[in-house]
């Protein structure tokens, strides 16, 4: 009995029972168990396939091993991956790639942060440890319902942006050989409602309500020390510059003092000439423009600790680094809570980015600004302006039409009379 037990656990048994087939391409062996195993070297992936043949019969094991060899070789010939990494490993490697793009100024920090957030939602959806090669491509059709379940009011346009980033991650995974070229994730069809493409903007009244509170917010009795006072002043100036410069939030957060080329004053206004560096833009194109409220930059210089050329205009209170996005929105949300208390009709569902829409909308509505010029100053395309601000342009067009009177002359021809 003891001899038999020793024989079953002897590590030399696997060597004694091991043999090769198919020109040494497959090794068949047994360990302490009587069940046969196989081992196949996959040179393309530099790894061994090891699996049980689920039989104690040698002849059956040989036949099964031959079939398994054909199965794996066919996958290799079809350029499919045999071994698969986990979803979180793919994401980690992709984020490393994204970070290198940021460092080489090929991608903005804001865009990189968005990708990090979007791909986190992807992990929540598939599971961190899921093997990417084993996920059913059609499972991704459930992604939109999944996101709506997590956040009921999420817009289809937001989900579409997330999907674009996920697809780009998978393309990168294919490029570096983490997944086979034939694997295509299938998100199905997502329809974007027409009204979703219209950008949400503050009204003039809402903007005035916001500013009426923010300009003195740092003097409030609820202020807690110098650091809190600093951030309260900063959020007011951030709002003013967003509304007067049409910045994206990331562009303004990454603005440095060296990007402010000059500030000058006239009798009634002050102006600043600004350059947005290519690496900080969504379009990867730099732009230089002049904007009102140059005095805001001068004011920030007076209360900020960091005002050298390489310092950020909107810096952290303690350290010479850009204002943290989380802190920025935290203070903005605290501010809008106070605005809502004073003005119950204020729409506190709108965020900071709506100030960019406010900048664009009021200039379109004024009717005296060329839409192409507005697009150029804001670092976007004419198509985007037309697509997202269609409601505003329609209003302007209708106002122009109403300044004319249509009538028929005695020959039945249409005559347009200018009412001005």
C-alpha cells in the first residue's frame, strides 16, 4: 500500500510516461494522475499550451492530442490569439501608450483624462479579470443599456464618445498583438436624438445670476481660511474667462503665464492676447486670439503665489501645478448651490462647459459675427458650429426674416421691403 502511494506521488513518473508525437510538436504525459495531458509549444506567442486530454487510455489520448494540435494550428494560421490578456491589463497598457502621447505633445491632458474615465466604464462593464479574447463581441450591444442603468440621464452622445475611445483601445491592442485581427467588438446601432446635438448654454439672466454671487463669494461668512478664499476667487475668474474667451475647460486649466502675450487697456475695456498651445487643444492646432477682460489676468497675478512664465494661471494653492479638475468642479458645484439658494429659477444642472456654449451662442445670436470666425477663435470647425448651435442660428435667421415684409406687385411678383 505504501509502495503504491509512493509510486503515485513520485515526480519521476511524469518523465517516465512522457512521449512525443507529430515530429515532437506535441508532448503527451502523465503526472501523479492516470489522466493523460498534452503540451504544445506555440512559437508565435512564445508560450506552451497545457491541458488535460481527459482520458486514461493512451491510444485515445494520442488521437485527442492530434486533434487539439490541428485546432490550435488552425487558430494560428487564421492569426487568432490562443492566449488572452485580462481586460485590466489591456487598459493599463493602453493608458501607458496614451501617457506617452501626452508627453510627446500629441494628445492633450484633458483628452487623456477623458480616455481614462471612459475605459474605466469599460472595465466596469466587462469585468477587470475577463479575458478579452473570450468576451462575446455581441456582448457590447448591452453597453448602452448598462450605462443608462448606472446613470439614467446619460446622453447618447456621451455614450458614443465612450464607445469611440473603447474602439480605439481595441485597435491599439490589435496593433501590439494582444488580440487577433479578426476580433470585432459590436456595439450595435445607437441613435442620437436630434435635440441632443444642441449644446446647452446659460441664458444671459442665468449668467448674471452666477456672476452676481461668484464675484463676492470669497468674502462670504462661510469661507474657511486663506486656501478656501483663494479657490473661491479663482472659480469666479475662471467663469469670467470661460464666458469671455470661449475656452474649453482643459485649455484654461493648462494655460500658463507665458501664453498671455500682452494685456492692454482702452478707455472702457481691457484686452489680452492669448495663445492656446497645440498640445492643449482637442484639434491639436494652436490658435492665438484677443479677448476681453484682460484685467482678470492682472487680478489673478495679485493673489496667486505662482506667476512666473512657466507657472499655471490657474494653479494649485500649495504647489506649482495646474488646478485639479476635481477641485475645480467641487468649488463650482458649491458655488451653484449658493446661487440656487438666492435665485430659485437658476438652472444648476448646467456645468462649467456650458460657459463655452454661452460664449458661442450669444455671438451667433448677436447676428453681427461671422460664424466661420467664431469657429476659428474657439478652435472648432464650421460644421461643429452648424451642427451643435443650429437652434441659435435658426433664431437669428428668423429675426432677420422678420425685418422684411413680403408683398406682391400688380404683376404678381414677390417684392421684399426692408422694414428698417
